[in-house]
C-alpha cells in the first residue's frame, strides 16, 4: 500500500509505504526505496536543499528499527 500527499503551496510531500499480511525474513540485501523528482523549468540557479523530516523503518515483525539516521539532500541547479 502506498499513500502520498503533496502540498504545492508549502513544497511538502509525504509518502507512506506499508505491507499487508505476513512478511518473510529478508534473505538478501537490496534497495528499499528510490525517489526521483524533477526541478521545475525556470527554477532559480544555485543550491537547494531537500530535508527529510522523519523516516521510520520496521522489521518483518513490525518492530521499529532503532537509530535510523536521516540526512538532507542538496541539489545544484545550473
């Protein structure tokens, strides 16, 4: 299940991904999520940051994974 909410006025976006039902213990590593977006044509030149306000991860038993660190992203529009 995927839920998204985008506020064009504030520039905020919320994405929630969840699974339904039983989930087996993962047996291999891989990419969990890839986000892609485009810079609007006419965006001002310079560095722009994207801030990740919160990221919660759970394991196959739905227990929260502790110590998840989030970092800001920086884009350079030329």
